[in-house]
C-alpha cells in the first residue's frame, strides 16, 4: 500500500497576517503546497490528506481540486477545536487550535497506512520526499518512525524570531529527544534563543524538526492518549498547544524499543513565517524552476 501525505493547513498564520497556505508563490500561481504535492506524487505517494479549517474549505477546494483531479487521491479533514476531547470539557473562551499533534489526530479516521506529515507553508524539496517515501515503504513500523532533519542555520528568518524543535541525536542516528525552542534568531555570527531555557546560544548546524515526520498509523492511538494527558495538565492555559515533537519525545522515552530515525536531507528548505519572507521564497522557487528541478507550469 502506498503511503499518504498529511498536510497541516489549518494554522491561523497570526505572525504572517494572512492565509499563507493558499498564497501564490510560483509564477503560475502555485502555492508552496503545490510543490510539496508535486514532489510527493513523483516520489510515489498514493494519497493527500489536507487538515484545514472548515470556514475556508470551499475556497481551499476550489484551488486544489482542479489541479489534483486524476493525479492523486485527495481527502479533507477539519481541525475542530472540540475534536477528540473525550470527557474533557472545552474551556470557556478557548478559540486557539490545540496545535500540530491535535491536527494529526484529526486525520485518524481517513489514514490507515504509513504516512508523512508536513506543514503547508514550508518548502521541503524533492530529496526529502524521496527519502520519506523509501522509509515509509521499507522500514516504518509501530516501533520505528522517522523525522527528516534540517540544519538550523538553513531554517531561520531574517525578519523575526522562529520556533524550532531542536533534536538530540544518538551515535546510531536516532532521535534521543526533541525540545521545542522558542524565539530563535540570528545575530551576528550567533544563533540566539530567548525563551528562558538553556543553552541560550545554539549551534547553527544543529539538526531541527521542520515538522516533516514519518509515522505508522499506530501513532494515532498513542497521540490520543497523550492529548488527554495534555488536556488535564495544560488545557486551562489559554495559549497551550499540543505539538508533534512532544509526542515523538514521549514515544522515545517511554519504551526502549521505540525508535525515531533522523534522516538528513540535502534539500533546500524555505518557509514564510513573516510577510517579509515572501520575496525570498519566490526567488528560491524561481531559481529551482530555472534550474529545471520543476517544470514551468507545474500542473500543465
């Protein structure tokens, strides 16, 4: 069975100030997602699942359904704030989504095969999808997941701070732990992190998570268990979020048999955290098109 690509496209994009998930960055109006989907199709993925907000589903489908019809199977799921709460009662006034791991959980009913998870607004590059496909087809199991790793210095913004899952890696190349670090920025030749944690200065070559994960479907039941624990501990906090790195970190530490392999990629990464990042993304895409890595008119 071919693996599935799960695209997280329900984010609020508060720092960006607009719906960057569906903004045109390519010369023919392509979104960043278009390039990820194109890479996934040519790598061999069999289905795309979009996690989106229901309030812009119609607009979203109008953009993607004409492009993808007949090319790959597509499904849509919505990240409702009251989904998978179990016996927990939604706190009064809570409007913020529960985060990336909750978004993954919302796709539980439509994914029954090994799958990869990516962000809608990150460009990951073709090599990353080829390596993810190979892992999902040949190595993925209930105790063996993976993450595609990028160097921190290649993932920073010139226009503000970013948050990154900083990876600790064993000599065997497996993830030992991942910690979500906040407010990361480059100043002079140093990379600073002003979130009150240590170390304050990070090695530019540190491998970080850009939310490109490879999972067995067994991760859904595990994630739901952790989500209920998270709600008890942090559900009353207005801005609390349930991140994928927390799931991966706990998965590793609860059972010595569990592995999350770190798969490095040579792909170029770029993304849009801030409006000011957009010109650099367009320039990067145009360079890849000029070099022949993608066809002009992606879906023609």
